[in-house]
């Protein structure tokens, strides 16, 4: 064979292989190793429209989420670290699945079926996000990968031992992340069963900045919530479901985060800004919508949960350096954590979070993305 023809054939073959790799929709790689030597796997999900999510087994964590802006340019809209080491040393729950009970439990204890259970007090006098080693600090099992027409995804599992972090019952948990290509949406499905009655409240704790830089004070937020749960000085709900009417907590119409965040309001002083559970209105088609006017990115959240925690990064303090050397300053991100209400195990008037043997805990939250050019 002519040498020029052979070289041309090789070039064409290599190009074809390169293209094949470029369009792989689900890939895995080693992201690092825990101090125990256990391997942490990174799973990348790629949608045909260009969106990409990187999810690691440690903490079932969304490490990156690439979303196009109004010009079609991809940008990472979640905070985090470039390497596993950052998640092990400087990680305020970046992108993790938190549990067994997301949010706070007053005094680090609760009574269930006449038995008192004592938990770690890892947030002042209270218990937060599952304790000292919650679900964000364990390496989940990669159970399966999903690659089907119209969707790609990953199923992660974890078995929480009876008594782990003080909670009763062996809890078997499964979290499924799925990209639905038609809707440009990342769907998160949670499922759990237990061997003994136990409270369960799982949520996804990504820190979002739809601009990918700067603060989030210009982001415009809509929350389909006519009420919120006011808190005491330690951020434990008082039990009241208070109307948002006439308060800085009224986001029923899109409002810039920074418009009222520093208002002279007792509740804002407790949280150093927004760090509150909003009671979602029944029947609302969209629980939350956020628009970044700079990039044009829009995120819409739908959920089967009754509440959503709106947190505006008030406790980020510039001491964490994240991806690409970016310093995470105060209010450089927001969280919208779909959930049952904080401290429900101690609040009989709140929707129950108790899961019993023979029942299945099943909730879903969808993060859908588009741009302001697509808005009505």
C-alpha cells in the first residue's frame, strides 16, 4: 500500500476514535483515594445538548454542572473543588447528598415511639445534616450506570448501619441522578427502606452561582411559597407557619436576592441573611425559579417535597479556595434544598419524616435549565 494512503487511513481512523470518545455519554474515572485507600469514582453524564454533570461516589456529590448561557457557552454553575482533597478538608457540604436527616434537629435529640435518641451536636446546640459523619462524608457504592435513548444517569447506594450517628434502624438508601435530554434537566430520585422506625430527610446540597463568578445578589428568585417557618437564634423553627406578606421573605414574584437581604428584620439577623425553610404552596407547577441576568441562565426546581431551604451563602467567609483557585466569598452562592421541614422529629404539627419498616421513602427533585431567551 502507498505510504501516503496508509498515513491518510491512520489519520482518519484516529479521528474516528477521537470522535467516538468525544460523544461518550457516560464515563467513569478514578477521582482519588480516601485516607483508608478506598477508591473514589467520578461519573460524567453528558446530555446531547451539551450539558454535563460530574458526580463522585464520595458523598454522592455533584462536583460540577456545566450549563449553557444565552450565547450557548457552557459554564460550571456549582461550587466545589478541583480535587478530592478539598472535599476532605474544606467542604461545607458542597454538592453532597446530606442525611440521614438534612437540616437541623433541636438539641441533638428526639423522641420516637417513647424512646429518646441522642445525636451529635455539630451545629452549636443542635444537630445538623446527619451529624459528624453524615451521608456527605461516606463513599457510596456505584450500583449501576444508565445509558438509554433520551436519558443518562447513575445509581448510587449506601447502607447506614443501625445506630449510625445515633439514628435507629439499618437504612438502605439509593440515589439516582438522571439527565433527561428533552428537558435539559438533572433529576434526583431518592429511595430508602429501614429495619426500624427512623426519621429520614434527604436533600441535595449544591451551592449554585448561575453566573459562575462574583456574588449572587443580582440573581432573581421566585419561590412558590406563601409561608415560611420562622426560627429562633439557633435557627430552629419555632413551630409557626408565618405568612410572607409584607416581609423580606415574599419571593412569590421574582426578586433580586440582594434587594432585601440586609433589611432590618429579626429573622434575617438570625440567619445573617436568608437561611430559612419555605413552605411550598400546594399545586404549584414550579417550586423555585432563579434567573441570572448576567448570563441569562435560568434554573427551575420542581419537587415532591413540602419545603425548600433557601440559603444565601452567608457563612462562606473567603477562607475556602475552590475550583480554579477561586476564593469563595460571602454570598457567592445560594442553595435551594428541597426537604421536609427542619426539626420535624420534635415538631408534631410539621409533616412527619418518620419511615417505618415495610414502607419506602421516595422523593424526587428536578433541576431544569434554560435561558431567559426561552422565557414567556
